[in-house]
C-alpha cells in the first residue's frame, strides 16, 4: 500500500469518501487516541487547569475530542474541507476549526497558545505538490509562525511519519533554525508497527527532549524463546550423524559441485564397481590344499625356513658344556 503523500495532495486525497472512511475506522480511532494521549503527556501541561491548545492538521477532530476529555480548549486547522466538515458537524463546545495550509504559516497573534500538537500531518510538508512548493521553505514558514504563536513557557509535540530519515532530519533542522530547543523522541524504535516519531519543542533554550518509550526487555525474552524453540525443533528433526543427516549432507555437497561417493542404501558402505570381465586366476584361493578352479595353476606357498642362530665362540662352548 502506497503512502497517501505519494498519491495526491492532502486536500484532494481526503475527499468526502476518504474523510468518512478515516473517521469511522475503529483502528484509526484507537491509534489517534493513543498518539494524542502521548502528545499531551509530552506537553507537560499544568494539572487540573484548562489550556488553550493548537491542533495543527486536526482533520475530522479525532484528536480534538481527546483534548476535550482532558478539559482543554482547542483550535484546529486543516487543509481538507471535507475533514473540517466532519469536525464542524460535531458541534464541539470547547473546540473550533478553520481551513488553513500550514505550509503558508499560521495566522495567530504572538503568544496565543499554551501548547501545540500535531498528529500525522507534519510529513505532508516534505512533499512538493506544486512548483512553488519547496519543502524547506514551507517548513520554515510553519515553524516561524508556530514559534510566534506560542507563549514563552509553551511546548509543542508534533507526531509525524517520515518516509525516510532525511525527512526527519530536515524537519528537526528547520525547527531549530526557527529558534526552538528540543529534538526527536522515538517511541518503540525496535517495533515496526508501534514505532512513532515525536518532535518535542520548547521556547526555553535549556530544554531537552525526554526519552522515548521502549519495551526492549519484553521483546528480548520473546526473541530468546523463539530462538530456543527453533533450535530445539531443528535438533529434533535431524539428528547429527544419523542416516538422514548423512544423506542431507551429501545432497548439499552435490549441489555445491563436490564429488561424493555413492552409498549403499542399507549398509551405508561405499559400493565397488566390479570388473565386467573378471580374471578367474586373480581370485584363486590362496589357502594351501584347497581345490583351485578348473584350469587354474596350483599356487605354491613358500614358507620362510627358520635360520640357525649365529653364536659367539664363548656362547658355543658354554652351550656344549651344558
């Protein structure tokens, strides 16, 4: 499945059909809720106090609904008119939406918001839908206007899906050039499905981005168990030095082009190729007094005779005296 960013511009891709499909999908609803909850956690807003939150790329208002559950007031902007139509139909008492291309900048007064979030939208600025759309220029207009619209103590948590690492680096560089402090937070970096990128920004220069979430310990146990099970299953299938193991080894050597001797299927001993015209004399029985084949000359067995021991004169005289 191709990425939506490679299919069409966002205002064209999210038409009425796609907008309703996106909003009513239970899986997308759960993912959007989890990401929004995590973004609020990264903002570190004051407990028990309502805040004014900017939702960039708010879409149909899924993330805005989570902000309302936490008692926050929010303003959302998006480029898709059909997405905004669904969001406006909800008649939210704490939220409001308007249409805006974030690549053109945000039209707010300086120091308006207590925080800003963005869910699955920032990566759209890395693509050029028109000749005048230069990703770096559009990102700089967005971050410069976002920096101006936030309060000095505010933070921003922008979640996005980069297609390649260069896009994440470009986004972080533009945010830093605009004056923000912070960096990328990657949750579950070893998981293909749960991996999420958050750009955590602050107006305060001493700010450092928090650590990303990870479950490496649990994954390590599962991987070890799978590896042990696989190893045990291989040992159970083919025992070393067994008949099947030898046959598999020879088959592997044949595929490698090596010369392999033929093996008898029952005794597993190397077979000998017999001479088609054997010489009967070559197989005569060498045992004495045995009956040789007709016509075969009798073989004579020559036994070596015992040689007399040569004794010295002193030894000979001693032997004679005895």
